[in-house]
C-alpha cells in the first residue's frame, strides 16, 4: 500500500470521526472514542473490500465506499456502546 493511500485513508476516517463527534455533541473522551472507532471501521471496510474484490467509489487503491460504510457502522456502534450505563 502506498503512503498516499494511508494518508488519504486516515484523513477521511478522521474527518468522519470528527464530524460524528460534532453531530452527537460529545466531550473530549468521546472524541478519542469516535476517532479510534472511525479508524478501525475505515480500515476494516477497506480490507474487506480488497478481500471481496469490491470496487465501489475507488480512489486509486483506496476502496473508499466500503471503507466509509465501515467507518459509519463502527461510529454508530461506538456511540451505542458509549450510552451503556447512562440514565435518561
């Protein structure tokens, strides 16, 4: 994998995590959680698309479509698990 693919990937995943954090109005701890979840989901989605040979919204070697979908899934899961133990 080329360095530019890694940099673009982390840029997109970080942007997704930061925008999700702004949307859900979390604190500094939630920002770290959302960034980590976004990175993990992004690269897992990219890897899965490579393994399944999916070509949706490719940017060079970066499988952007499945990677963004993986990022969103992990972000919503992180938000959901972050709500455990809180009362209304």
